[in-house]
C-alpha cells in the first residue's frame, strides 16, 4: 500500500505535485488571497484514491492520464469541464468519469473539496470481457455520467467502502487477495454505473462453449489457485472459453458466478485455517479473513455463519 500527503500554498509546487501524481498539467489560480492545496493519496495495486481540498479557484489542463479517472464532488463546483465532444459542470454529490484514458481534458475548479479515484482500464476487461473470443477486446466507458442517480450513489458508496475498510488499514490493504478483490469490486461497480462497450448477452457459440467440461476446468483452476489473486479473465483462459461463456456456464449449471465461487472457495480455506489456528499464538479472525481476501470483518462473519452455522471467532477458539 502507498500513501502520500501534500499540503502547500505555493502554486508552482502544487502544479509540480499534480503533474507527478496524475499527468502533465498546467494550473492557474483565479484568486489572489489564497492558493492552499491539501491532498492525501492511498493506493493499492491498480487503484488509487485521493482526497483533495482546494481553498482557491483553479483552472487546469491535463494531458491523457492513461487511467480511468472518477471524480466525486463533496463541496464547491467544477466548471466548464471539457474533453472531446463533452462540456459539463459538476457540483456537490455528483460522481463522474472525467475523460476516456486516452484523451486530454480541461476545466475550472471553484474552491472545491473532492475525491479522485483512478484505476487501470484493464480491470474493466478483466471483470467484464467483451467480444473477441478468448482474448477480449478492451472494454471502454462510453459516457461520463452514471446511468441513474442510484447507480452514482452505489459507486460513491463503493469508493467510500474501499477507503474505510481497505485503505484505512495498511495491514489489510497489503494482503494480495484483499487488493485484488477490492479492485475487482470497484471495477464491477464502475461497469454497473456507466455505459460501456461490453455486451452482457451471450452469443450462440458462447452458449455452446459453456459445457460441463469447461465448467469443471474452471472449478479446478479456482480450487488450485484460490490463494492467489484471480480475475474472471484468467479463469476463462484456464477453461479455454471466453469470459461471457464462463459466466453463462456458471449461471446455467450452478446458478452462480465465477467470483461467487472464488469467494466460497476462499471462505472454505479461511474456515480450515481458523480451525487449525491457536489464538494463544496471536492468530485473529481479522488477520485470517484478510489473508483470504475478506476485508470487512462484519461481512466475513455473516458469510461464515451462513455457511458453517457458527461464528468464525467460535471456530478459532473451539477448533
């Protein structure tokens, strides 16, 4: 996990910091009495989450980031935000995608406090897949506003969830399965929030590929690799089918999803470790859960009780 903090009233220093933290940019202040910028970043693998607080008006012009850049406005406004074919303004409560990763953008920030969340575009393809057989075409967002206000609310809640339950604890965030699970959860929520190029409909050939033998290959791969970060794309490749065919196979034969099976497999491993662990040596439910990718203790306990009809703490202490 990476963290950094910046606090300065020097505009040149702020421009230099922003250029290194995001992409090359030019900024200018529209106010003469203050230019204070406060920025805090937390990052895991392919995701970074920043909180920014600017007490001045600032114009910006940014070269392509190469990453999906989401913005949640807490206070103030962002005016005249421009990129190819788009002109918009955002206010408190808005959650948007700033621009496609390959495009420059510009605009004005009016004494705003806001969140910037960036993620690797490849995450969308790993989670969704697209046309193109076993090697899917990159998935792209095709709009910068959420489908609905409710979808925007869910994305805002997901970002906050990652902040509160992953990035707030470096010991949890540094667990590889936690980082992978959190990144995929965020990417899936982004896909559910914005219009994009991936189709959810399976083709005839993909339905034909979704046969029991392919499903068995997928299940075996998950069982053998549950202790490693896994993506749907990796599982599909191991099963020799496309992502959508894999998803269809799980729906058709198990009434489930690949990631739900991954979660159940990891829950089983966590159960075995809890039963074998000795709390006298310092073993804790939280540490074991995080090691298997469960970064919310309350949700882990609920899942565990549903599967084993007892609390994880009781398993740890009673064996």
